[in-house]
């Protein structure tokens, strides 16, 4: 009995060891297996003629895909193992092609389908109505009833006194209605006046509260300004900032592409922006070697040339830099102080 229990525990231990080994292998693959990318961008004289394509793959082509931009449309195609993900436009084209193929196949397989449909319509359609004979028109009952009512109704004579009395009553009633209308107009004007007054008071209260809020924000900003000044002049924060700059430089060194070829003839409407771009490119020129050729145009808006980039990125680089920042005491204290200021 004890021997069987020990064998069972040994078997469970081997299973757990295999699972942990698989997890460790997957973790190392995610960290150290590089994402290889290859990009190319072309332009034919104008900014609207930009076309580009990016290809990448990861973990022995287990995850691969392409992203392309052409004629103002962005399309992508990605594959993970055997599963395929298409862009919306490509999916629509693919579905339309499948529908057309299905319709063609159905027409070829059923050539007598249209004839059957025509026969069914001929059978189901009702026969035409034919007029057998003409019938004489007879006078309607409504016309006869109106003639009898006109004959039977006697003439009614109304005396003039009653007419004059009704006119006087009508004038008195019209006077009462006009006085009631005036009273209704007065009430409406009073109500409108009260509404306008209440709205003006509401707007004034809002303005008062907004001014108070602005003054409160100015006071808080002045207090935060002093806190920010003390934050920037602290030696701990300065040391953390310097450490962050070193880590960013290290990351840029890791992300430096293996191949970079650029030949561009560019220009903006405003020559100021052309000079700014040229100055930024001059700063990065020591890192790009001799494969970058830039031709600025300070007179016309133009973009012509090609750009090719190839390189690889590993997740271990980001994890390594993040661990260095977490292990640094100055960086941790600076992060806590930033959270307090932002709260």
C-alpha cells in the first residue's frame, strides 16, 4: 500500500515537473525570441502618393503578418499558426467572390431552373376577366333620396327682430372675448417676465460659481507650482532622472535597426518646417551611418524617395530596463512622489 502511494506521488511530481518545464520554455521563448520586421516606404513626388508595407514574424514564424498602406487604404493580414485574420475590405472581397462562385455553380448544376419557375408562374396566375355584356346604368339611391328631401323641406321665414337681437348678443359676446384675451395676454407677459428674470439670476449664479472655481484652481496651481519646483530641485529626483535617461539610451541602442537605407527629397509649404526636420535628422545622423541621404527643398512641397528598414526587437530588452528602474531606490521614491502630486 505504501509503495503504491509513493509511486503515485512520484508520477504526480514528474507531471508537475514537465508542466513547469513547458512553462519555463514558453517564458524564455517570449523573452528572448526576437520579433523580426522588414518595412519599406515609397513616395512618388507628392505626400498623397505614399505607399508602405511592413512584414514581421515571431517565434519561428508561428505569428506572422503584413500591414500595407496603398491609395489611402490600410490593409493587414495576420496568421497565428493555422488561423488567418483578414482586414474588413479583403473579407468583403473574399465573400463576394465566394457568392459569385456559388451562383455560377448553381446555374451550371440546374440549367432547367428558369423554365420551372416560368411554368409555376403561368399555373399560379389568375385568368383574365372578360366583359360578357353591357349593363344599363340606373340612377343611384343617394340621388333619389336628396331629391325627396329637397321637395319635402318647406321654406323657413325668420323675423327681423330675432335677427337684430342675435346680432346684439354676438357683439356683447365678442366684447367679452376681447377683454378675456387682453387679460390672458397680461398673464402671459407676466409669466414671461418671471421666467426671464429667473434665467438671468441662474446665469449670474453660474458665472459667480465659475469665477470662484477659477480662483480656487489658480490657488491650487500656485501651490502645485511650489511643489513642482521643490520636486525638480531635489537631489533624489535628479538622480532618478539621470538614471532614466541612461536606460532610454540603452533601449535605443537595443532597438537600433540592423539595416537602414533612406533616400528622400522632401519639402514643406513653409520652409521653417523643412529646416526643423533637417535639424532633427542632423542630430540622428551619427546613429544612421552613411546610408541616409536627405535632399531638402525650401521652395516647393514635395516628397520623393524610398525608405527601407530591417531589424529585430526582443521583449527581454524592455524587461531588463524595467527591472533596473524598479531596483533603483531613487526611481522608486520619485515614482511615489509623482503619484502623490498627481492625486
